[in-house]
């Protein structure tokens, strides 16, 4: 029970990796604000947690890119739970295509969701963390943000941006006992990667030293470690959880 009496906000926790992170934090005692774009998905994760741990979670729906709504939502979360100890910026999307043909809309949507969305939550929640002189912020980046990926100029830029954002914030917030780290998943079996064709999947697996896709729980385990007291002397880092892809 490493997170007893702590409150966590996990964006994009209606499905996939975020779902695994929310469940894992709740299993270890955290109360979890389950944030997703789609209210039904958020409710599903919150219901699953509450069935095991009554009062363990509450569902919220928001578009993370919509700054004003995020600010209002964070005020609501603080009113509902009284504090926030852990923020996991996990919500993310892809809109793949070669850069030559990428529309401005697809560029903006990915940057606004993946990068600005994280900044929106950080700005809204860092003040209470500063006041309580403690906090953990974990941003979910990607192997594409470290080594790049053809067809993902927008996504790779957003994920590399998260690594830079993490480092700048780690320096800004260190004196307030707030650590800021990122986790860079490789290819993880979720809805996001299920859309890839079998040929693409086979080609990807050949690039993974451990020879297989990861599972959402592989990422959740790393996030939970970085959120825990054991990681108190780790800040500004990017932990790749990718089967060795980006070593
Ligand atoms: P999924 O597509 O399975 O789930 C994405 C989640 O993000 C959903 O809960 C979705 O909400 C939410 N979301 C998307 N856009 C918004 C938005 N604008 N506002 C609020 N919530 C939003 O993705 P994964 O679980 O695979 O990915 C999670 C994170 O991990 C992402 O940041 C992704 O980039 C990153 N990642 C994933 C990898 C992989 O291989 N799967 C590899 C590297 C990084 P809803 O359910 O309501 O639609």
C-alpha cells in the first residue's frame, strides 16, 4: 500500500496503458481521478476500481487540449479529493502520415493533445503540489520521441517535447520536493497499436531485442515505481520501457 492517503490524477485512463496505471495505483491505496475524453470509458475504469475498493475512484471526462475546461476540471478534482499527490499525463493520440502530406490539422491535433494537454494539467495542478511541498509528475512519452519514427513527425515531436518539458519542470520544481519524470513506452498492445497491420507488426517486432510487444502493465509498473517514495531521488529522467528498442 505505497500510496495510502494519496490522490492520483491519470489522464487517458479510460483504456489501455492509462487504465492499467489507474488500476495499479488504486490497488496500492491511491484514490484515483480517472480522466478520459469519453465519459463512458472513464466511468468503466472508475466502476472497475470502485467494485474492488469502494470510493477508490471518480470518473471525469475532458478533452485535455481544452485549456479552460482542464483548469475547471482540476478545480473540481481538488474540491472532490482535497489534494493531488500524483499526476500522470498519459492521454495521447496518433495521426500518422508522411510529413510531406501531413495536414496542419493533424499536426496541431497531436501537438495540442499530447504536449499541450500535459502542460495544461501541469499548470493547473502544480500550485497545490508546491503548497504541500510534495508531488510526483510523470509524463508518458514514447520511443518515437527518442529515436523518431517515419510517418510520425507530429507524434515524435510531441513525445520529444514531453521529454524536454519533463527536464525543465524537474529543475523548476525540485526545490519544492516535486519530482518530474517521463516514461517512454516502446510498442505496447493496446487499441493504439491494434490498428497496425500484421506486416507492420512483424516488422516492428524484428526491431525489439526482447522480441515481442509489451503489455500495459509493463508501463504501469514503471510509473508506479516513479510515483513511489522509493524513487524520491530520481528526477528529470526518461525511463524507456521498450524491450530494448531505444538502447
Ligand atoms: P489508447 O489509444 O489505447 O488510449 C488513449 C487514451 O487517451 C484513452 O483513454 C483516450 O480517451 C485518451 N485520450 C485521447 N485523446 C484524449 C483527449 N484529447 N482528452 C482526453 N483523453 C484523451 O492509447 P495507449 O493506451 O496505447 O497510449 C497511452 C499513452 O501511451 C499515449 O500517450 C501514447 O502516446 C503512449 N504510448 C503508447 C504506445 C503503445 O504502443 N501503445 C507506445 C508509446 C507511447 P478515451 O478512452 O475516452 O477515448
